[in-house]
C-alpha cells in the first residue's frame, strides 16, 4: 500500500501538524510504504486558469515542482494531507496544489483512492471546516475521505494515541475498500455534474472529453 503524506506546514521539523501526522503514519502498519513531501521544499506556482490541462490531460505550462507531485498523488493508494489551520482554511501552499489539480476534478482521477487529513490550530477550534473542505475536494476528485485527526497546537502530544488509531483505520479503509455511502452519493453527483460540463466543453477540452469517452462514461 503506497501512502503519500503531504505536509503543508512551512515549519517542517518544528511543525506540530507533521508531528501529529507521524503518529498517524505509525498506525498505518507494516504494509504501508510512506513517502513524505514537505511543500516547503517545493517550488509551486499558482494556477493561471489557462485550461491547458483540460485541452491535453495533465499538460501545464507552469514549469515547477507540481508535475512530480501530481504524479506521486496518482501513484498513491492513500494520501494524507497534513495542514495547519490558516484562517480556517488550508495554507496557501496546499491550496495552490489543489488548484493546480483541477484536471483531477474534471476526470475523477482520484477514483478508488482514499484521502485523510491531519489539522492543527492555535485555538483548537473550527478545524472541522478544513476537514469538510478536504472531504469535498476528495469527493469531487472521485476519492473517498476517511476523516482526520485534529489538535490544538499546545496539545498535539495528547492526541498521539488517537492519531495512531486513526492511522490504523485509514489503512483498513484502503485495504478493505471501505465505502462511505453518503460520499459515494456525492461522488456520483460530481460525476453527473462533470459529465454535463465536459460534454458542453468538448470542442475545447478535447483531452478530457476523450478521457471520458475512452472510459465509456459519456
Ligand atoms: C497565517 C496563519 C493563520 C492562522 N490562522 C489560525 C486560525 O484561524 N485559527 C487558529 O486557531 N489558528 C491559526 N493559526 C495558528 C496555526 O494554525 C497553529 O499554530 C498551527 O498549529 C501551526 O501548525 P504547524 O506547527 O504545523 O505549522 C494561524 C497561523 C498562521 C501562521
């Protein structure tokens, strides 16, 4: 089982979110091969809305480290998004990655994968908003979201045992192909929505239209 841990804190070794995420990783078990990526180490620009990735799947004229990262996401069975709460949202570094992955949304490229989140904040409040947002992102990309662990920055260590248990559950979700019924409905809804949009834009989004056609989704 291949797991990609994306850590969005710029504080790397001093990051409480990464510290908590490492407990989740401990819980995954021996079958998990884990690769960790710190966004701080990468150069990732903003999406320019040029739509090149829709015209030819995955093509992007912004030459930076996002290309490798998106390939790593596609190669993983499970993705752990470790994000400090920045004004009740993910940090801009992670949002930039999500924006640059809009082809994943159009073509449901994360179908069959599982995402989860690790969130910390100074106050320990409103972290659920970030979990909700990342569940939405997972579902519109076709993936299921196993939930996450949250902690107040001052109390990360107190959540260690919960994080280990959560890691074990995330691992089980992946190996047993767990289905979350409400999320399956959300994924189907997103499929219907994008079938419509990709169909309407077929003359421009040729690559994505072909992708849907090849799979018999249209
Ligand atoms: C730009 C910025 C915005 C933040 N916004 C919030 C916030 O809205 N609510 C909150 O409780 N903490 C907020 N914090 C505090 C961080 O979420 C908190 O310190 C977090 O645990 C840092 O994680 P890290 O150690 O992994 O970097 C903010 C911190 C920064 C730098």
